[in-house]
């Protein structure tokens, strides 16, 4: 299972299998603005499902 969720302040990535679980937190404050968030969102949508 691999998916991601988005809040106004974060992208949260989750990957799990029988060996373990990975949780990744990407704060949006580290991005330069909405023009950077949109391509990242497109990449996530292409490779992961939304939770």
C-alpha cells in the first residue's frame, strides 16, 4: 500500500508492506510557493493514490 494525503500545510506519504511502514512528511513551508506545489502534486498523483 502506498498513498499520500495533503493538508493546507503538509504532504504526508505512507508506504507499507509486510516488512514495515514508512511515513514521510513534507512541509509546504519548504516549497517556494504554489507554483512548486502543483508539479509535486502531479508527480504524487501519477505514482500514488490519494488517501
